[in-house]
C-alpha cells in the first residue's frame, strides 16, 4: 500500500494483480491535480485496470472533475480500463449540474455524459436503487436496504 498526499487529498494505492485500486480521500480540487498526475506518471507497466474509489471524497469542484476525466482519459489512452465509482452526493450533484449545461458540442461535456452513464450503469450493476432519492443498495426488505449499516471503513491514511 502506497500513500500519496496532495494538499487536502490523499490517495491510497493498492495492487490486486493487474488492477491498481485508488482510494481518494478529502477534497478533489486544484491542489489535488499534482497527486493525480503523479499516480498516472508512476503507473506500473503491468497494470491493465484502474479502479478509482471516491467514497471518501467530501468535496469536488470543477477542477476535480477535470482530474477524474484526465485520469480516465490517460488510462484509456494507454489501453487500460478505468472505473470511477462510489460517487458521493456533492460530487454527483456537481456532475449533474454540469450535465445540465446546454453546450453539447463541448468535448468535456461529452466526456462528462460518458462518466454519468458509467456511474448509472455501475450503480445498476451493484443493485443500487437510484429511484429512492439516494444511493442505497436494494435489499429484500424494502424498509431496510441491503447497504444499510455498511461501514466502508476509515478514510485512507487514518487506519
């Protein structure tokens, strides 16, 4: 496990065979750009998948969206699969607001549409019910979603 700090952002890197799992914690803003760039610059040659967990991201601004898009594009340009998941309410709200802009000829917005589509698809694949106004896992008991009580653990670097 490696830890990269970039201002108010910490990135924990773990290897699972050919998959590099990134757990981001803190704020994803302009101060985070060097840390995200460092991850991509030092990427081992045998990595084929990058999984980026945003569960511990408490704040994301437009520059943070650009960081995520840059990470994804950089991975895909190298022929790697990239998955960004566990979007929290504030970053997801920002993506939704940006998606509502009426500039469909913009390449960044097309990439944003793709991210939103992937987010929705990954939520469906995990059994997430987005119709309840939240992102809780669907369980057999409609009064108690399967994800209720799940503790994802402490943010990286605090364990």
